[in-house]
């Protein structure tokens, strides 16, 4: 089958590879849409040790079960469902967790093998392109839900980064009744955020009950803390770099809280899929054939595209 393969550091190739062989409890999914995630771009650029070539990346997957023909969205986070963390409802923190497209082959291909328990049926009439948004939306649902455990009703929320994840965070925060401001350096992304009903600005100003960083650099983490009110909460999702970049003494003096958040659990994924059916994503998604996957992916390394999310469609040969 055809696949876009990470073959060596900073190298992507379109190749003909062997069909995946499902293990017991797994099924094959014909991939109909797969999003390109910013974490994949960062991991590829930085040569992250978590992604070891040769590897088929891609974890924002929607497609069709080959055994039943049912359309599905794929929760790509695979946990053991037996350990103490899984049994406590924290399967996303499972010590043996694996992510499709990182630790095992993902969706930048015609087909992918997936544990059956990771499949979520699509609502009637839902497009595969829209279903591929469920994964980033689930990240946002999970992050805001965790933040609400510390502050159940934040009045003001600032979001740093207006890519797909930032927009999702803004939309979820607005749905819990918060006044949301979102910042980015891209005028095109800010315009998309405005169309989504968010207050879009070049930089956050004032004070916020909750600041969510969807970028994850030392500079953005520091910027978020400077506009966080005393006693407020900062949530970090972005994976741009490892440096914290914050004043720990100020954190202590003002009783501010920093919360890390990773991925989602099944309840968040179901909520993300439901949210994908409801929100207006007109103008968000750019569709590209898998045949153009290499040039599309490499092009996104040069900077954000006009579209919020780029989705590959496996049709034809590379």
C-alpha cells in the first residue's frame, strides 16, 4: 500500500509498503482522512527521540472499518487498561501508553491497524474530514476539564497560539461561559479566530483567571505567566521546547498554578467527536491528497498555512 514514511532524520518519502497485519483484538481501518498535527512538525524538525524512522506518522485519523464497513474516528492513544493509572481513569498517563504514528505505524497511509476499543462510530452524515478534527478537539476538552478542577468557572481565559489546538481551546473555554482572548503572530490565524467568535489579539494584555499555552516555548510560557492573575492557573499543552522560562519566585509569591496536560481519555475523545459535529469549521480545513503528502508536510515546516488544519486524503498513488 501507499504511505508517507519518515525514513531518516529530516527525510520524508512516499513509498509502497507492506499491508499492516492486525494483532488479536485489532482491526484494519481504511484511512479516509488524516490530519497533520503541529506536534508531528515539531517532532520531525527537532528529530524527537520518540519518533524513530522508519515510521508512518499520523494520529488524527478517520476512516472505515474493513471488517464491517462502518465509518469511525480513531482514538490513537493506546493504553493497557489494567494498570493503576488506567483503573483510576487516567489512561492517558499509562506507563506503557503508545501513540499511533509515534510508537507504532499511524495514518499517513492507505490503511492502519487499530485496537478495536480505540474506534468510535461516526454520527450519521459526518464527513471524514470533520471527524479527523475529533483528536485535537479532545485535547482541548481534556485541558479545560482539568483546569476546571482547580477553578470551576474561570471568568477570563487567555489562549496563546491560534492554530487548530488554540482555536479548539478557545471554543471549549467559551462554551463554559468564559470571556476568551486568543493571540497569535499570524494575521490569517487571527482572522480565523475572529470568524470563530473569539477575541483575537496580537498579544495578551491585562489579567486572566486561566491562561492556556498551545505553543509551548520558553517565551510563550513566560508571556502567559505575566498576564496570569494572582491565584490563577496556567495550563501548558504546547510541545515546542522543554524550557519553562518562568520566574519561580513570582509563582510562589502569587500562588499561581501551572498544570501540565497530555492528550485525553475516552470521555474527552467522545466529547471532541461530538463537538466536531457542532462547530462551524468553514474555511478551517485544507484537503490535500496523500500523493502530495511529502511536499505538503515539508511546506508546513516553513510556517503556518492559511488553513487552520491540513488534512491528507489517501486517494491514488504517491
